[in-house]
């Protein structure tokens, strides 16, 4: 009964279950974060809108990249494919200063474990992963976090 079918409406009653409600909330917040972050979409068809930060951290099952757009704050996306969190994960960042954690798929709102960075991180000078700055961040297990330059 809960299989999708084009001939009937969605099974909205599934939102009564916390896990389904969490995914519903995540998709809502992901769409809002995407709309409010032009760097995520403005240069979709232009190579200058995307750069890997680290695509080779297989040992920790993490990859990270930056999305860019002229005149807009950079958006850094980091995914931890490991089933364990990484605390004090050194993340290369394109610039020093404050970065807001605009999305964390492990937030308790989405029925995640709530591991995160308390809303922001601070990048300091010192190159890492071919980036001019870095921050030691917390990466939740099996999750993606987005950081946007303040």
C-alpha cells in the first residue's frame, strides 16, 4: 500500500511516523537551503562553479567540494559515508572566517543523532587540501553537511 503509484495520491499518513516526517522535513530544508544558496545552482553548466576540496579521503570515507558563483558566498559540501562520526576532521576551506552550517542531514529534526558543529565553524589561515584555510569540524556519521561563508 505504501508503494508510489501515479494513479493515486501519496500516502500522507506515513508522515505520522517520525522517520518519514524527518525525511519530509529534510527535503523541505534542503530545497530551502538550495534556493537560498545561488552558489549551489547558478553555475551548474560552468566548470568554474565547482571544485573538489578532497575527493580522495577513502580512508575515512569522506569527500568534499565547493560550489561557487560570482558575488555570492561559497558553499562547501562535505559527506561522511562512514558509520562513525569524525570529530576534529580537518577540512580545507577557500577562505578564513565564519562559516554557517546551513544543512546537516544528521540533525535531530530529521531523526538523526544530532552530531554537528553547533551552527557554525571558524576557518583559520593555513593551507589544507589545496585550500588556503582550514577548520577542524565534526562530521556526523552517514551524513552530509553544508557550510556557507558568512
